[in-house]
C-alpha cells in the first residue's frame, strides 16, 4: 500500500527574541495578544511554554482572562452540563 505524502507546513523554530518575549509575557498576558505578537497558534505557544516551564501567574488566573468558573459568573453557562431541553420528536426513555 502506498503511503500518502501530504504537504506539511514549514516548521518554524523559536528565535531567542520570541522565547524572551514569551518568558516575560506568558504569566500575565492574554493568549490572544500572545498569538498576535508571536504569530503562532495557541497550541504552539502553550507547548513552548510547557517546554520552558512557564506558568500563568495567580493574578492572571484570578482575573477575567483566567478562564475559571466562579460562583455568580455566567461565563460558559450555555455550554455547561445540565438538563437539556426536550425537543419535539426526541425519544424519551422512561425509567
């Protein structure tokens, strides 16, 4: 069986300047800004931060960009698990 050879995008190495910026900024700067400045995906930034041993600061995690759910916060409410609405035509299982 022949193996398909798909074109792969060129692999971009991290420069010293990019790593320095990431070290200085990762703890407190939102991902959207990091992505814009570094021109890399969130996955690439998170992977490099892990390699470098970088973590988000406690102040960042406690703020609005931290992504944490807090009591009284409606962020993500529409996609949280819970009772779903029953639509007409849905099969209902009676217990």
